[in-house]
C-alpha cells in the first residue's frame, strides 16, 4: 500500500513538473534539437564529437562496434560537416575474432532555423536541413568479414559508412517544438549504392523521433525508422525491409561533456534467410535487441534558440 502511494506521488510530481514547465513556456538557454541515436538532427553545436559503443548478441556470435563521430559547424554559416569512422570487432561462435574498418562517411548539410506559427501569437522553434551522406569505399579494399556481418545490423540507417560500397544518400530533416516536447522527421530521399562488381541498389529510408528535454541536463527520445527497396529487382543490402524502434537518453554534464544510452529493437528480421520463417533454427545475425553507449563532448558557440 505504501509502495503504491510512493509511485502515485512520483508520477504526480513528474506530471506537475512537465505541466508547470509547459505553462511557463520553458526555453533552455542555447537549446538545440538533440541528435537522436538513429537519425540526424537539423541543428548542430559548434563542435560535437565522441565515440559510440554498441553490442549485438546474435545466433552467429557477438559484434561490438565503436564508431568515431565528429561534427563541425562554423559560427556564422548554416552549413555543417559530420564525419564518421566505423570501427568494429566480430566474435563468431565458430571461428576467430575479426576487426573491421569501414568507410569514412562524410555528411554535408545546410541547416536553417525559423519560428513556425501555430495560431495567434504562438510560434514554435523549428529548423530544417538538407544535405547528403557520402561513403568513400575504402573498405572495399579488404572487403567485408565477420565483424561487418555481426555489427552492420545495428547501423542499417548508416549504410554509407558500413558497407564496402560507394554510397550517396541525400537527406532532408525537419524538427519543431519546444524543449518540453518536440518532434523530428527525416527522409533519405534515395540511397544509391554501387558495389565493387558494378551492381547498383536504391533504398529509401525514413526516421521519426519524439522527445523531451525537461531539463538542460537530460533529453529523452523515442525513435522509429525504416529502410525500403524502391524496386524489387534492385540489389539490396537486406533480405527484408528493416523497421526498428529505439529509446534513447542523452545527459549533458557541465558545459561540454555528453553521455548517452540507447536501446534498439528491430521489428523485422531484415537480415534473416528467406527460409527463416519456415525454419526457425536458421542462424541470424540480428538480435532481438541491441544497445549502445555514447561518450563525447559539445561546444555550443554556434547560436541556438
């Protein structure tokens, strides 16, 4: 009985905190739309970087990825450059551990802030961006291995960096809302990939993030995404169109330190064999969940809201 009272009191306190901040029209100084774990953000701090560590437990073995990330946004320019270098280790159940160095991925975007009118004198902070991810096919020199097979399923929205192919992924992102509640939407207009043998494939991908930053020290996002082949006869990187969900949180400690945690759940077995539904014992390289931890920094000299 006492435990129920504590839980009720806790839920009531959180509700009052959220309602109070919403009524007070909270504006966190220097606020940016937080970057979700599974998609881009239309705004970036002046400097942002760090390392993400993700683990994937599968029937074929265990994969551990630790991509390095860095972003640069000039103070007086709307353009930003994101760099990603995928590093991973695959430990198959049968065989020796393998190391994989993926493609350096360069993302160039332009982002513009604006205030979205919602009626009367009310306006919401908003931003949109357009650009492209480019994967330089350096990984094609040594090709794929067990580390690619075991780690890539955690990064299907970043195939430009993880596949040993040349990939161009134009994208557009929109975000709007206040810190207490915001939404973000991303569309990869067309991911065009060229394999080392000259085959091509075209993929359309999307992402949605709903989130809240009730305090300047924490942001929480519920994320969904998917990738879909545009035509049946294209050479695709997965046997079934992947769709996933994720719950993530980032913590901002001091002026520069950032840490985050994300749990990702695939809704489809995108990399299972076509017979997996008929033969459940067929091994798969995609787990029922994957989690990642991010540790990095940010410098908010570029003007935010």
